[in-house]
């Protein structure tokens, strides 16, 4: 049986592992899924993960769970059966099992706190008997006689284990302890949440949060609960944008079938408007009524200590630099998209560069992602769903279409060939709406995706 190794035990890993579990239960082929996690299942949603205090609320509806949108395209004639089996691991099934479903409905279907979302993921892991390896990935190589991925993992006691896999999927935002400067009053997002959880944030009258996305939004949501004179949000955008939540925007996340028809510029516009550098509606509404919160446009290019204060230089393309003083700065710019590149050995880096056509930049990797969410042209499958927005659809890097994500990752070459044949035969007779084969872009078919 093929082995798929997943780095990070978050929603994407659980979606793939649960779908593989369901497929095997139904007598269909699926790879063995092994998940490597340095902390705990759902760790980035817990206080100890460094990205939250666990008390703030999920920015996406929890009903977009690991099976959403429940429109499988995995096995013609069996897709409705797969969806029904996946519903056993839905958010509502989790609430029903814990006796809180009616209360959740009566309270208006509120978004859960982050730590509750982690409990949901842990419930899935226990239900499917997730094969979990606790440890930190330190090295990744590819090659050898079997042309497999070789992943070096170090556990909490310093013991090193080498894991081999046929496919590799990398998830997660990377480290949360990166800060723009080393200073006691410049906090990484991990330091911020650690101090906030201990109620030990430094006393400050003028605070600044660098970043315009959901990481920054959660930090702001916490800061407005503290006694401060001003709270400034610093981002290069012209203003603080609210994430689009209409049907027309959400449908592009739930069902990426329309994505291939959009130009590159149209795709960038959608992502910029709905996902990157935007606050959720709930966070934006909580900030609107607080006159301490202001937006400063620019990129922070210099931080100079001035006694107990910090002088931040903000640079904008069409106007002179501005200097603003603060006594607390939170670097909430979020994860690093290419954090995982430092894990690859030189041979593997060379292989990926050959596949993408040059040095490893974010743009090159994003445009190389095929239908199956893997880098096209590599001898071994390297799935990078966090990099798939531009090429395949904006829902894959987040929680918006985890069921579609698991379908694409788990469909093997032979399964896709069978679907292509079924689609060709369908020209002589219509397929039912549930059991239609996936629509593959011509570029994906050309590369054997």
C-alpha cells in the first residue's frame, strides 16, 4: 500500500486521513496516511501552539468541516455513499455526540472558539485511529533506489527517526515566534498570545499591530479589551478590508470549478478581496465601535528604540516616509508561505527547481501546482495545498473546501485515468449530478495530474 506522509496535524491532514479511512472502510483503495506533528492534533488552534489563546472564535463557519462541500468525485457510482460516510465526522456529528447540538442551534450557530475547533479535530483523530508521529520535521530528502521521500523527525527527547513515504503533503503556517525586531516591546505573535494568556502583556498606551489579515485581526480583538489610549493597525493596504462573505464570493471557495475560467489578474483580485489581508466580518464589527483603533498605511522598514518607546518608519511608494512612536508592537504578519524550503536537502531542492523552472520563489511554486494540489513534474508527489490558491482555487489553503482537497490528494493516477475514460463515455449519455467525473483542466491532463 502506498504511504502518504503529512506534515502538520491540522484540518487538512484530518480531512485527508478521514477520507482515506472512509475509502478503505467502503472497500476502495486509499493510501496509508501517516501524520507528523510537533505538538498536538489541532495544535495551532490551542494556546500552546503559538497562534492563538484558544479563546477567540473561528473566522469560518464550522459547518465547513473536513467533509465540506460533500460533493465527492472519487469513485463513479459510489460518491453519494462516500459523502454519507464522511458525514459521520462532520461538525454537527461532533456536537451530537457531545450532546451540544441543540444548544448550538438555539444560540444561532455561533463560530466556536479555537480550542473547541481543536477538540473537534482531536475527536476525528481518535475516531479514525489516526496514525500520528509526534516530533519535529528536521530534514526532507527524495531519491534513492525506491525514489521515495525520506523525512527526518526528532521527538521531544531528541531521538531521531527516519520515515519513508511515497507521497508528501506539507501543511501549516510555519513558526510563530518570528518578530520584525529583537526588543522586549516587539512581540512575535507567539509571545503576544503567551503573555495575553498569562494576563502579563506589558503596560502600554500606544500599541501597534503589524499586519492586515486574520492573525492581526485576532490580536486586535484581544488588545481592544485592554486599557490603551490608541491601537494602530499597520498594513500596506489602503484601508482595513472586510472579507467578502456573499454567496458569489463564497461559492468560488466551496466549488473551484469556475476558477480555471478566470484570468490571472481576476484570480489575484478575488484572493486579495476575500482572503489575504482581510478581517472577518465579526472582527471588523467589533473594531468599528472602538474609537481607539486606527489604520496606518505603509510597510515597516525600520524600528529604532527611543527610551521606553519605539520609533517605526513607515514607507509608502508615492509619499515620503513617516515615523510613528509606540510603546508596544505586535508582529502579526502571519506565517511564511515558503517556511518549509529550509527542510529540503540540496538534491531535493534541485529537483524542485527543475520542476518549477528556476529558483524557488512563491510565484513559481504557486503556478506549478496541478489539479491534485501537487507540484507538477516531480518524480515523487509533493502536495502543497497552502500554495494552491492561484492555480486551483482560493479555498484550498484554508478551511473552505476540505472535502474537495482530500478528493484531489487521494485520487491516484489510475483513478484519474478511469475518470477521464468515464467522462469520454459520458458524451454518449449524461452522468448524474452527484457522480460526475471531475473537470480536469487541459494543463492538468497534459502533466498527468
